[in-house]
C-alpha cells in the first residue's frame, strides 16, 4: 500500500468515526426529546394518558430565540440557557390581566414547581412583562419584552422563517430544544387553581418519564 492509499484509508476511517460520533450525539441529545413527544403525543400512554395542555399547531410553533427576553440587568436571555431544560414561560399583559390575575396564575405555577421536589431541577419558570412595566413585586423570576396588542413581539426582521407574536396570558411549555409547543390559558378564579395545577404537573411528569434529559 503506497502513501496515498494509506492517507485515503485513514481519511475513510476518520469519516466513519465522525459519523458514529454524530449519530451518538443525536441519540444522546435529540432522540430523548423525540421519544418523549412520540410517547406522549403519539398515544403510547394507556388509559387517560394524553396532553392536558393545548398543543400548539405545528405551523405556529415558535422558538424562544424568536423573542427578546431581557433580564433586569439589561442582558438578553440567550437561547443556550433554554437548552437541556424544560421551561414554563408566562407572558402577562397588565392591560387584560390585573395584579390579582397575575398573582393567581404565577402562584399556581410556582406551587407546582416547588411541589416537583428534586424534579424541579429539570424545569425553570419565567414571567414575561412588558418593557418598562413596574408593578408586581412577586418573587417569581421575570424578564421584560416588547409587547404588541397580540402579545410578546416576535423578531421578524432577523428570521428566515415565519414568526408569530406570543399571545399573552397563557402559560407556555418550552422543550429542551427551545420549542414553544404547548400552552395553558390563564385562570380567573382561585377555585380553578387545583385544576390548572394538576394539568401542569401531569404533563411535565409524563414528559419527564419518556425523556432521559436532566
């Protein structure tokens, strides 16, 4: 075997090794999410299994990077912060959801978060308020964003795909790939809090069950 043949053989071996590495990475990081979706939304669960939240139409699913979420220190929350974890994001429009409304829904989400115990490390919660709004003194983690009459304004000018404003006054579930794929409407009565709480808890625990992330 001459030197050229040896070089070609080495290149082929390296290519095969790289392909195996890519496949392994796919299995480790992408497949668990896909399996969770297939199991949960593909009716793999028996009995009363199934999503309790409202699944967002595939054409309307957006990515967290389609929006600006700005912390109190002025820094944007990067897309990388959403990787490997689930998130509940809660955009609130003070024009249509007053302080009582906001506190009720944030409290409900937080109670479920705390109730997850050690499993709470696999999800984060974040309220989104209009830029410049000064109001709720809740301990709930929050950030600011520009709102339109439809909700959180999407970053259309920098996207190569259709984007949509994120409708306010919903609790959104974000997957570990940054996809905003499920939502729950705000409640207006504290008597409905247990119902909303059960929905949030059931969905996230089922997704945990069919995912190895975290």
